[in-house]
C-alpha cells in the first residue's frame, strides 16, 4: 500500500466521477498495482459493454458494481458514447502511470 496518494494520480482522478472504484482507489490510496488492475478492468468493460469477463460476469454488471450506474442509466446514446470516450482516455493515462509507478 502507498503511504500517501501520488499527487499526479490525484490530479488525474479529478476528471473521474467520485463514484467509480478507480477514483476511490487513488484517494484511499491503494497500491499502484491495485490501481492499475482496477483501471484496466474498467477500461476493458467500457470498451465493449456487451462482453463477458473471464470470471463470467457481464461488463455491464461489473460497471454497475464499480460505480458506473450514472453511465448505464443514460439513455442518450451519443452522450453516453462521449462520456465513455472521455473516461477511457483518463483511465488509460491513470493505468499507464500506475503501471510505471508499480514497476519502480
């Protein structure tokens, strides 16, 4: 576990909704490996919400459990897609930095 949150990750997380687990992992803070793993799982599910994860859980179910109900309840397809793209970009940056920090 990190003794304190990384200031760069905290800054990046400000672009995320407070309800999602990656945001909470950064704020807690969890280990960089845990942040990386969580962000990658969220990215996987956001890229295709119709897929099934290795453990058999649906992507939508995973997202619901991890704080994405705001996105799943949005019925405007164009607005939902824009939000998904924005979240994917932020999560990708967080995942890359977390992986680098974990390797140090």
